[in-house]
C-alpha cells in the first residue's frame, strides 16, 4: 500500500470515526488483529472475527458479485473465487472503514430485496438475470443516478469496489489482468521493444 | 552478548548510550562501535529481524486483502510492527483537529524504527539547503555547509548502497565517482513522462534510492569508510558480501530478508553487533536523561516494558536519536532544579520549529499506456526516476509566489493488483459492471500515473510541541501536545504542485482523475502524514537561539548529543533520512575525537 492510499485511508478513517448510522447492529465479538500480527500464515474469512452474512445474505451477495464480475472465457466470476466470503469478512471487521461499509452493505441488501418485491413481486434470489440488471442499471453510476436512487447508488459503488478489490487480488484475478511479477529475476531489463513500439517511444 | 536484558545493563558503565535504533541511532551505534567505543543502544520497541519480512505474500493471504487498518496503516504486510499514527497506550494530544492545523504523529516501536518501511529515497541536500536564510531571508541557516557534510554523504552512500545518477542539476549535488550504484532501467511510464516533461521545462532523472542494484564493492569501499582501521574494514567487508543485490521483486516496504535495501536492521546493526562493542536492549522506553551533580548527563532512566520496572543506565556520553519529536519529549521530560523547563532548554527553544514535508498528490490516466503487452514492471519496487526541483532561478527572479522548492515522485506500472487498484473507476467507465467492467479493468490496469509532490516547509512559530500537563502514557511518562500551522509558503507550493501535475498529465495526453485543487489550504496533506518529522531541537550558531551547537551537542550539557532529525534547522524537499545518517556519522566522528582527547 503506498502513501497515497494510506493518507486517503487515514482521512477516511478520521471522517467516519463518529459513526452515526444506527439501524445495523455491530458485531460485538470482533477483535482487531493488533499491531504485531503473524504475517507468515494464510488467513481465511472467519479466522479473526465472526462473519455476518445469513444464508439469504450470501445468496444475494453471490448474485450481485456475479452481476458485477461474471465468468467469461478468460476468468471465473467473482463469487467462484471467494469474493462473497471476502466481503463478509470485510463488513464484519472491527475497524472504522469496515464498520461504515457494514451499514452500507446490509442496508443496500435490504433495499435490493425491497426493489425485487416492488418491481417483480419476487425475492431477489429468484430474479431473472435481466431483472437483476434492471435494478443495477438504476444504481450503477452515482453521478447520474436519479435522486431516489442516490443512496442505493452509493451502496452499489462501494459494493463494486469490494468486488473488484476482492477479485483482482486473487490468482485468477491477477491472471485476468495478465499481471507479471512477484518473482525474482536475475536482472531488470526495462520495457521490451513491443511495449516501447506500442507507446510510440521507438 | 549483543542483545541483553534490561537488568543486565544497570551496573554497566558504557562509553555511550544511544537512544533509538533507526537511521540516526543505527548510524551512531555503527560508527562508535566500529571505532572501539562501548555502546548501549536502547530501543523502545521489540526486537526485529529482517528475516521476519513477509516478502512474497500476496493480498488474498491476508485479512482484508492486506488493506491498511489502524493496526497496520500501510497494509497488513508492511514491515512496521507496533507502529502507526496511533500507538496503543501511548497517546499524544492534538490541539486542533482541523485540516491544516492538525498534526498526526507517526511512531514505529520496533528495532530499526521507521527505516524498516521507508521509501528508501536518499537525496543529498544541496548547498542552498544549508543556507536558506542567506538566499531568501526566511527560516534558519545551518551552522554547517554542504562542504562540511559532503564527505559523510559519500561514506553513507558507499556503506548503505544508493542507486542514482549524477546529472549536475542546480542544488542537486553530484556524488564523487564510486559512491553511487547504477540506477535501474526506467519503466515505460517513466520514459513517456520524460519525453513529454521536457516541453514543460522539468527534468525527470534517475531517483536515488537505498537499494543494491549490484553487489557492493567490498574490496574497495571498506578502506574508504574506515581508513587505518583494519578491524572495521574486515567486519564491513565481510558483511557487505552477505548482502544480496535486489532480485527485482517484492515491495521494499514489506522489508527485505536478503538485505538488498537499507534498513538500520539490514545494514547498520549487523556489523555493529559483530564488533562485540554494542549491547542492545529492546523494549526499553527511555523516560528521561538523568543529570549528575557536575551538570553533565549521567545516563538515562528507562522503563523495561517487559517487567514494567524503571531502570537506569550510565555512560560517558548520551546520544538521543529517538525520532525527532520523541527526542524532544525526552528532553522536555528531563526536568531538574537547574532545568525546570526541560534539559538543554535554557534557550526556551526546545520543542519549537517542528517541520514535516509539504505533500500533495494527483492521479491521471494515460491512454497511451492502456492495454500494454504484459511485462514485468516491478523493478526496484520504488521509483526509478523522479523530478528534482527545477524552479530555483524562477524563485530567485521573483517569478513564483512561494520561496522554496519541491520534487516530484511518481508511480506507474503494472504492479501487483491491490485491494484499491481498480477501485473508483467510474470516472473512466461511466459505472460499468458485468462483462464491460472486466474489459475496462483489462484496459485501464497499468495506465494510471500517480504524482506526489514533496516540498520544503519553512519552520514557523506556530508549529511546536510541549508536555501536556495532564495526560501520561501507559508507562507513566507525560505525553506531547502538538500545535501545527502551515503558512502561505507551504500552501501556495501545494497549489503549484497540483497545477504542475495537471500540466504534466495533460501534456502526456492523459485525463485527470479530478481537477487540480488550486486552493493550497485544501491541497496540502495533513501535518505529519508524510512522516518527515524534523526540528524541535535545532542546531545553530548561538546558545540563545538554538538548542544544539554545530556538533549537535547540547549548548547546556557537554556530553549530551542529538543524532536524529530534531537538530535540522530546515527541512529541504530532499527526504531527510540520508542527511540524518550523514550528520550522525559526522557527530560520531566528533564524539570519538573528543573521547580520544579525554574531553568527554
């Protein structure tokens, strides 16, 4: 994490410290991992603090993750590489940024259920793909969302970031982006000729 | 017995106590012990070994995909342990929470301090930077010149290993031949920036960073570092061979088990321990310097954090290098009938003129860098290039509204995706999701460029610290209370950074993530967020106006020295670490000479 992200985090944390959202209960058992955690082991969602999602939440989360990052010829969908578990871990964490997201996500889920009922008289889990998209289209771009959808659009923007953040940090997500690295090299040669040619530097 | 128990040092008499184990303390302990002095180093945090580094771990193995939290502000795998802007049980007081008037204090409670995670940017101050007041009438001049520090810059560069180039740019000194290692090859975004920036009159050039791009020349360098000292030469020659050059993978900030980059724990402490002259006590939180009846420092009182006991240690010389403001805190807490306002504070200047670096940043997206063929761009992990300040003549000619300069650090490339790498892309994608989002991610990944300005803050009367009359930390030690204010010298500079970054991005055919923030009071990062704390116990030419003399020796106490950034009379745009080390070596040589003459 570079300093740009860290300063952003610091300011964001300061901004949400006095958390005023009331409707969503806090997880009381969650403990922070402390300032000197074991860096050598692999952590899984639920290892450090209890998770939050009910079965219904998980089902909804899965549909939404796959609407945002579906499987295609190149890579799997977000839900198939553990992004639902990751989002559950995230919103269950005992830190200010995550606590704010907890309220945003759980309230967002409730709103999606209400829209499924209102628009299609169905549970969200029973919506057809085009019905899922029908709701998403109203909330996928906050700057152009209609006033009554602005809160939901803020939720969707954050949920999309949680989904991309969860997906592109997996081996499958890195492969999708054709990331190359994290492997020792005997020397560093700089950009190869095809790269320089494409950018117009040779 | 290099690492010793707190109780074991109580009855010892050392030549020197060094408080702190980072850049200043590490260099001081290295130079003193390599020259035969018996040194006790006291570190407030725990022992840390570079082999602990989580170098190859990837985000999905960490909680929260490795994102920063209050516990690990720079990410889960950052090398810093027990550190951050808040340390549990060790509060400090901010007089204001307002942007522009708040100061956030970073501390790293671990062996090696913040050198374990720093960016490794190692720039020399230039000649102007030691005499800023002579040039523009503001701030303070250093009681030393560039020429006095230059031989120590040479030595530090050769010892720790710094890559860079000599470009002969104004106030950006060349190093003598044989000091620098070759810079790594630029990545494609560096080259594109270089091509376009020329039209704006700015010159991207090789950055200077403390990373081994090749093995150190262990046959040639030791004799230059320690002339006439065969033992020291033998120890450092051997240790240089144990350091492995960069293998072009893993982020420096996660630490370096192969010792390719500089941390106090990878470079200074191993050879210093090998002398057999250095004892280190970790978890030793120094509370105060104790004064003997003679008026000299007798030693220090510290809390053994493991037992909670308050213990004493004695030495001929006490050197504080606890990090600038922690050093100030120790001195302010060292009260006596002779120094009721804190030790070495007869000038009343202790705790005054706190400085950080001016920071502001802007991101852009460069269409020319979209959808590039996959290739490895990790290189030396940090910047391969940077832009030194280019406006000295414009400022001299009165053409700029702010008196001091800044340099530009920039980051691009197809780096390992992190939690936020593809976050908040709506400004490019119009809110895509589904198959289109995946296409957009492939297209935009690696095409972002992040610019960060790092500028000089001029010391002012309104940025200072004092002891809070009520609050104590969990060890019972009174804590600092911070007052902070930027002046227009800084806020105008921050606005200029924004304008410049926007021009660069646009010259590259790029798009701005957001318009430049031309209100400098909003563009400037909060005090303390760049973590270049210096000042508070300035060195100067007069005991009335400064705390320390030119040898960073307290005017009031002859055997008390300061070897961290607290002594800095100014905070040039150049990142302070290299100067802290060079200055610490200079002070150590002086202490050794005075010890030989039996004056200490």
